[in-house]
C-alpha cells in the first residue's frame, strides 16, 4: 500500500544525494574562502571579529549539513523497512 508511494520518493532521494553533497561541499568551500579573505583583509578589530564569527558560523553550519546528509543516508534503509513493515501489518490486519 505505502510502497507504491514511498518507492518514487526513495529513488528520488537516492539519486539526488550525491549531487547534493557535491554542491553543498563546493558552495561551502567557496563561501569559507570568501569569508577567510574577508577576515584577512579586515583592518578594524570589530570587522575582524565579525568576519571571524561569520567564518566560525559558516563552518558549523556546513558541518551540520554534512552530518544531516550522512544521517539521512544511514537512516534511509531503516525508514524504508519501517514503512514496508507497517504497510504489511496493515494489509494483514484488514
């Protein structure tokens, strides 16, 4: 019952995972380089502190994105089995 709905979604997520990871990695690296250059060029102490905090927040954000993508990759089979088992139990009980 649910497998006909879940299968296209799972295949879409699986096909988008590698390109998504590459795009996020490239954008994250580029953004961190831009913020690093801003930090290096900052002359005022307030500008330097602001650039440093921005760089730190960007790194934390991109690490969080990578961890969430990794968690999605690891948990996807578990979620698929859960949906399939719950749909099979629904068919058996009805």
